[in-house]
């Protein structure tokens, strides 16, 4: 005999409260384990494919780990320092760009740029804010994270956790499946499959899209001769998971910088703009349909809300778990709506008569 619905809801509510309490209480302590788990989940399909090619699970995990360490070393030694350097340089040169913009607008629109005007005061305020806060922010991005987490522990723990989770991933999934409530086993499995489908399409697919487009934008802008092309491409790729926002932000920054750098060289400015047009075409017609699919069930507004809410409540760890939690809640919401529309509460007596 199964438990009454009220008691089941109470137990699952307690489980959810314990989960949120752990996020709140442990916070940065569990960050390496959350990151390691995310890495293992992301790489599990690769390990499965290597197994189908004839490798054992241990050999597949070792191969993935070696390749990942090589990629991490390249990023740590080459890409990340260059990104930080360009970010600091961009922040330092921003006041000069605002001054040039101020002079340009003053020459073209003297009335608009009156010393007592709103536009004049706004540009001055923006320039002063970036100059006073920007460098501190850029240099503090890394140091603030490392002040919360011991960098050495983080760098060591994440690969170790990811290695062991990836090695035993299939066993853990099977063990969790054995612990499912017998009365709801089929329903939980179906919901878990739907959640995994959403996560696989969004997390694995969209991360791949972000990496591909970020690399395309960065390399193309650097080849076009645009200063700070690497950091602009990285920014555009980073926010590509929100449709059109990545291209809008990156394109605005890139074209704005191109206007300052190539003023009068309209071909160079057109090339910079064309890079983002091509990027948007590739994203919408080739990359995203191939890697993500037409629909993953995560609306951009719902995703932004989840990131904002969990980030505010639980900090950086909350932002990491926001996407899987949002995917799970989305699947549960659709399941609940389907149950509701098929119930007597929704259909009333008319539903019975139609039957």
C-alpha cells in the first residue's frame, strides 16, 4: 500500500529543503564537487563513445583526462593571460574612447553636447566610472574568486572528482535507479529521461555552440585587425546561450571599437560587421540546429530568471546549478500541467460525460 499523497509531498518537500539548505550552508565548499560533477556529466557521452570503439571505461576516462589536461594547460598558459591583458587594456582605454566620442559629438551636434546637457553629463559620468572602477573590477575577477576558494585545492579537487565520477558514472546511475520508489519508478524514469534530454541538448549542445562561435568571433576579429578582438569574441561567445544577445552585445562592442579604430576605412568596418552577420547565419542555420536541436524546453526568460534567482540566493554555486534545476522544474511543470488537464479538477463533469 503506497503512502498517502500528503505524506509523499511532505517527504519530497523535506528533500528539496535539505538540498537548498546544503547549497546555502556549504556554498563554496561543494563548488569543486559541483564543477567536477558537471564536467563528468558533460564528458559521459564521449566516454560512452570511446567504450563503443573498444576501450574499457578506465581507458576511456584516462584518455579524456589526458586530453582535458592538455587543453587546460594551453588555456592557462596562452589564452587566459591574453584575455585578462586585453580586458585590462580595454578598460584603461575606455576613457579615451569616451573623450573621442565626446569630441566627435561636440563637433557634429554642438547643441546636443552643451556643457549643461544630459548627454554631456552622462558621457562624463560613464568615463569616470569606467576609469575608477573598471581596472579594479578586471583585476579583481580572478583574485576575488581565489580569495573565496583555495586555488590549489580547487585545481586539484575538480579533476580528481571529475575523473572518479566519470569512471563510475554508469554504476552511479544504475544505483540511483535501484533506489527509486517502486510505486513511481516508471514515472520518475520518464521524467529523468526528459530532464536528461533537455540538459544534454542545452548544456552539452549550447556549451559547444558558445565555444565554436566564441572562437569564430575571436579569430575572425583578430584577423580583421580589430584591437581587443579576442576579448570581444570571448564576450560574444560567452552569452551566446541567450538567443541573439551574444551577437547583439558582441556586435555592438566590435562595431563601436571599429568605428574608433577604422574611422573612414569603411571596408574594415564593414568586415567587422559582416563577421557577426556570418556568425548569426551559421548559428541559426547550421551550428545550433545541429548541436542543440529545434527546441530544448528552456525559454531564455526562464533561464535568465533561474540564473538571477539562484545566483542571488546561493552565489556562484547557485549559478552553476541554476540550469539543471531550471530544466528539472520545467519538465516537472509540463508534467504537472499534463496531469492537471487530464484530471477531473480541470475537466469537471463535462470530461466524464464526453467519455
